[in-house]
């Protein structure tokens, strides 16, 4: 099972894509889809107030991927 290893953020600081342990670069939405299908390890999904799912690191010591390196 793949894990998220790096992130890419836009100029607002929002995550727009992830790199997996297999080297794939996937969009935020694709990561949410794969996490919901159980294809990504080490992540949790939470529903926000608008009914959309957001992806979070399941490692309690890492707050929302802040400690992850950038892709580029």
C-alpha cells in the first residue's frame, strides 16, 4: 500500500497534489478518492461543514502535512 511522502502547495498554501511512496504524483481529489477506497496508508478522511472530505495525516505528531517535504 502506498503512503504520502511529499506535498505540493499553491501560492495560498493549500495542498494541491501529493507524491506517493511509489513516486506517483496525484491531485488532492485523487488522493481523497484513493484514501476512501483504502488504497493510501497513513491518512484519515474527515468531512467538513460543506459535506466535502478532507485528507489528513493519521500520524498525530504531524499536523496536516506541515512537516512533509515539497515535491518541487
